[in-house]
C-alpha cells in the first residue's frame, strides 16, 4: 500500500488538486493521510508530516503537497513498481 501524506491548510485546493487526481489513479491500494496542522495543534510542517508518517499503514510513504496533481493515471502504479523492483 502507498500512504500519501499531506499537510494541508486549504480544503478546496486539497480536494480540487491532490484528491481529485488520486481518485483517477489506476492503482487503488493507497490511503490518504491529510493532516491540518491547526486542527492538530502542530506548529511546523515537519511535525505535521511526522504525525502523518506515524499514522501511515502503507509500505511506501509518499509526501505530497495539497496543490499537486498526478498528471498520469498510472503514476502510483509506476511508483509502486519502482519501489518493489529497486533497492534504495
């Protein structure tokens, strides 16, 4: 599983960009861990992303910003293949 971890502060942007493109992925074994630092009373991006990593259930952790979008529908599939076929 791929855990997509995102620190966000704009729900509309998160849904329009990142979440919308995740829903179009051909690879479906992913989870989104979207953390709003203000709601969690966190004071830095690193603390927010570390909390996301702690909550992640996936073998692969993908840290993404709220305003990115995956342009290709097989992006997560290709990432999964790469991670499973190469040692890094």
